[in-house]
C-alpha cells in the first residue's frame, strides 16, 4: 500500500469561532465522523453530546453507530466486522477504493475517503492495523 495518508484535524479549521473545542481530547470518533461526512466539527460534536458523549471521553461503538444513524438518517452500511473477517487497513483500503468510511481499530477511529486515510495524528497510522469495524457513510 502506498502511504496514502493525510493528517487532518477538523477541530483546527475554525479556531477563531470554535476556540472552545481546542482543549477537547479523546475525540477521534468526532473528528472521523466530521471528516467522513464533510460536516463541521461543531455540529458533529453536538450530535455526539446528544448521544451521551462527555467532554474529553471516548465513545463505545454502540454510541458511534447511534450517531452515524442519526446523521445519515440510517443510510449507512457496516462493511467490515472483525468478528467475521480480520482485515488490515491496507487490505481494507485496497478493497474499498471509492467512498467515505468511518473506520474503527482498537481504541481509535479515523476516516477513509476514496482510498485515503484521514486521521488527526500520524503516529496512530499503520497500514497493518486490524480494522474492527468500518461504516460506509
């Protein structure tokens, strides 16, 4: 796999108007959802809060599914599930070159858009990561 990776933090896009979010952390699901759906971080953050996410805390996959269903009006699809088939990120990207995805690995979420991995930190990126869940949105 070619290193198709973009380090992107949607929290930093509107620092002037969204400065209150700059101290937020453990928000990889919020960032991944914002990137995959091309929606403002602030909007996605409010939706996660509505589903029970607390400031500075991560979320369960069930919470993430609830948020995705809410934002996509149920028009999403689970395309990878670790319990059915273990798949690396490199294989996932190769098999899904088109579309927007929210991908979950152990303790982390990120976005994949048209074969390119978008994450808030390059240190968490590894093509050998095992994909636990992937949602096409």
